[in-house]
């Protein structure tokens, strides 16, 4: 018999005594309940009180599933396991939340440094290590997208382990940024096919300008002895 939990805290508090399979079965059952309930009740309209306060039963159920999915991802990462190998995983809601929580901050040692490895790693928010170097997504900053609309993009710090020097800061996770990080770490441009799609011309120049601005902000803050205010 599958033990059913009604809130996100129940699984989190009981997870030490539960197997990954048991948690997955519970999440699958609650996900099925969420899908069935959604067929019977369309839920609150966008920006209604139930939506904004997150108090509608469907939203409460969905939020609880998401929180437990993220908890499961962190537990699996710490144990060196991955619930995505189980066929039960395909039955749960918020699979993307599992992937994001599992990869966020996961330490990955690169055997070979390439722009593709850099781009893929920072795109997943991994912490990458290579020959004493560390590449880490440290936050986000607000910028404009290709259409001039406000959006958020990642801020990436590149450091050498044990060094007292301030990190080199790069903004965005596109192809050009990956190549800039590669040049910073190796002192040369990457040769050959990088197997990456070409950035939009506007995005490419915009990423370069943002990275230059981030580096300037770091320099100014280091001179003042303060923390970088560029990272939101």
C-alpha cells in the first residue's frame, strides 16, 4: 500500500526512512490526483486571489509536489543516485524541477575543457572544475532580451582554487560567453568545431558588453573593499 502524504513537509521529514521508490510512488499518486483534479476543476484564473496567494487546493497540491520533487533530487544527488533511471519517474509532475535541483551546484570535474563543456555545464548551473580552475554560476542579474524586454540572465565567476585574486565575472550562458571563458582560462582561442549553435548577433554583442560591465563592477567594488553589487 502506498503511503500518501498531503504536504511537502511530510515527505521531507520522513525521507530518511523511505526508499527512493517509495517517494516516487507517492509522487506518482499525487501527480495522478493533480491531473484528475485538473480535469474536474480548471483551477483559479491567472492573477486571481487563489493564484496570487497560492491557496487554491490545486495550486497547494502542485506546489507540494514540486517541493518534494526538488527534495528528492537533492537527496539523490547527495547519495550518488538518480531517480530519473526509474520508469516511475515518467509519471510524476514537475520533472523539470527535479533536473534543475539535481544539477544546481553539482560539482563536475571536466576531463577536457571545451566551449561546449563550459556552455552545457553553466547552462545546468553545475560547478565545473578543471586543472585547478573553478567555474561557478553565482547568481543572476537583470538585463534586456533580444527584443528589449527585461529578463534575467546568469552571472558566472571563474576562479583559481586557493587564489586570493578576485574572480573573473562573465554574464550570460551563450556560445560567445563560453568562448570568452575558455580564452580566459587557457590564454588562447578554441580551435576547431565547437559543436555549438551561433548566438544571435544582438545577444552576442550584448553578452560581451554585460561581461565587461560585470568585470568593471568587480574592479570598482574591490577598490572600495565592498561586495559586487552587480549580482542580484
